[in-house]
């Protein structure tokens, strides 16, 4: 009897964990659209990119279904070929 109770509790806990993982993995914006992860690498931090920073912080990209991951590459003398 005691083993059955423990097994049921473990099954319930596992079901809760798997459901939470599903919620975390499938990020959605407030309209229910799944977000696509997009990596953006800028050459350097600059005032010229201010509109981009504002759009990311205000959530405009997320409204359109994009999750922006912004990194700074610190510049390069010659760009790498695509």
C-alpha cells in the first residue's frame, strides 16, 4: 500500500515537471504565436543602433513572433565570409 502511494506521488510529480518543461520550451508571445529565436551579432555598441535597442526593450519584436538574442562582436578588420 505504501509503495503504491509513493509511485502515484512520483508519477504526479513527473507529470508536473514534463508539463512545465513543455511550457518553458514553447515560448509564446501574448497573442499565442510561438516565438522564433533570432541571434543578432552587432559589430559594436553604438548610438546608431538605438532604434533596435528600443524595439527590443519595448517588446516590438516579440509582438511579431521574434525573440532577439543580441550579442556584440567587438568589431573585426575583415568580416568572415558567409
